[in-house]
C-alpha cells in the first residue's frame, strides 16, 4: 500500500502548511480506482489510487475538474495534488460529504449553465479516459466528424481489436457513414460537457448543492450529457422541464439519444463484453432502422 505519511508530507508542501499524522480509510465503490478518505487530524481529503502507469489518467481528470470549476457553474471537488509514490499513482481532492437533499431544479439550472460555456471547436485541450478506456479529444470544427472519428469510430476499432462480432462492427460502421442524417436540421454548439454523467457521478452536498465528479470532459453537443443521464438512471421529468427553461432541447433529441449512448454501451462492451455487446448490436439496429 502507498506510504500515507509520505503522501501527507507531499500534500503539506503543496498546501504550504503542516498537516497532522495521516490515517487512511478505504471507501466503498469504484471499479477502476481504489478510493480512500485520508484524515490528517481534523482535516479530510479524498484520495484515489491506481498503478503508477495510470498517473496520466489522474492528470487528465484534474484538467476536467478544473475546467468545470473555472466555469463557476456547478460544484466539483477541488484538486490539490496528483503524482506517484512507488508503484502507485494518486489524485488528492477535497473531501465532500455527499448524500444531502437532491434538488432536480438546482441540478438542472447548474448543468444548463455549464453547458452554456461554449468553445469555438469540439474536443478538449487534452485526451482523457472514459472509464479506463482512452478517450481522444482532438479539436474539430465539425461535430459529425468528431463523433464519427473520436467516439463511435474509435470504439468500433477497439471492438475489432477485442474480437467482438463482425456483424456488430460492420453495422456500426454503416451507421457511422450515415451520421449526417441525424443532424439534417440540428447544428450543435460546443458546450462544456462532463462526459460521463451517469447517476453515480452526481450527487448533492450536505446543504443540497449539486456536485458532479469523475468527469471525462470535452466540448460537445449538450445532448450527449443529457442522454448519458438517461442511460444508467434518470434525473426525472422535473429536471428536464427546468433544464429546458434555461437551455433549449431540440425536438430531435429523442432520435439522437441512442446514438450518443451507443458510445457508452460500446465502451462497456469493450471493457466487459457479454450482454453489453448484444445491447450495442440492438442499439445499432434500432438506429439504422430510422435511417435505411
């Protein structure tokens, strides 16, 4: 296990103040990283660990959290430190007591404000990860090209390397060739996105203030975040009603929701195989049926 006293000493240098002796407590949850609460006297910090070779993943996570923090729209944990000690990479963040009363109106307003932070191009100033999978964020002025190459196409190429069924890949490539039909009358803006906004990645602090974390940030169509919120969980009708008051949702969103969520289903198929591959095939066929 990592040397917690050494990490505490490094953190103290970063914070430019002394810290009390460190005591770490393992937290539940997380399939990719190991999570801990680090207590230094009365001060608490949240720490994630992985193997030292994954340090870049934490650096990219920090960049995403700081991009959201600088938007001044929704709370994210402050990041204090990233680095490695021995065989472990780490990220040290603010510890936030979660589980407060969740208010869909507050969440909707905050996310709409974040999505209203716009760029000139789609992408991000660095690559990151979606789960443990690499996520490419090369800048592109064309959203369709970006989604075809860096989202759908990337996952299909990975599926081929992973030996997933050829029909899934072939039909997925056919879908990729026809993406423009989903955007005949809709032209997305490059909004600041969380990128992995399933129900496990948002909550509320003790005062009910919405909090988001574990981002895979990039600038893209705001519908991609909304779609992910409906893939694993659902924020409910009240959330969407309030969101629409602050950021309009195009009438064709329901047609593109599966397209955006296909990226995440394919990612799960590449990570875990099994039922996710079958689900991806079903989504692809459903989308193709709308076009062909």
